[in-house]
């Protein structure tokens, strides 16, 4: 299978599009109105203030695309972060190095 580009329609895994040639990953970091196992539910507007103040279009962007548990390992730069009808949507330009390529490939393989 060609691993250069993959478009996914299943939003449950969070990733909707991966393009290895451009180094772009798109998807959702959170979904609205869906309960998690602890019955916690996010509502539209939950991220609005934080994204406006700290997202990629802020004067001083502070939200990074990292490993989550280890924010010293930056994987890419968020280019879009916004709320839509489904949840918190993101697009990220992945670093053009070995770690970025491994990360993008990992996304594709785990979403097949």
C-alpha cells in the first residue's frame, strides 16, 4: 500500500487526513457532545477562549503539537486550530526530520 497520503472518514480515531509528501496531519483533538468512559462530555465553546488566546493565530501562540505526555518532544507546528460543529479541529505541519516522518507514518499505519 502507498503510504504517501491517506484520507480517513472515521473521526473516532481523531485523524482525518495524513499527507506524507506535504507533511500535513489533520484531525480532531476532541469531539463535542460525546461522553467518554467516565461520562464526561465537552460542549461547543469549551475551547474558544483558550484557542483564541493561545492558538496558532494568537499574538503569542503557546499551544504546540507534541507528544502530550512529553511536551519537550515537538512533532510539528499547528497551522489551524478551531472549533467546528464536530469538535476541536486541527491541522499540523509535521517537522521534516526523521521523527516527523516516523510520526506521520505511525498515524497512517494505526488508522488503517
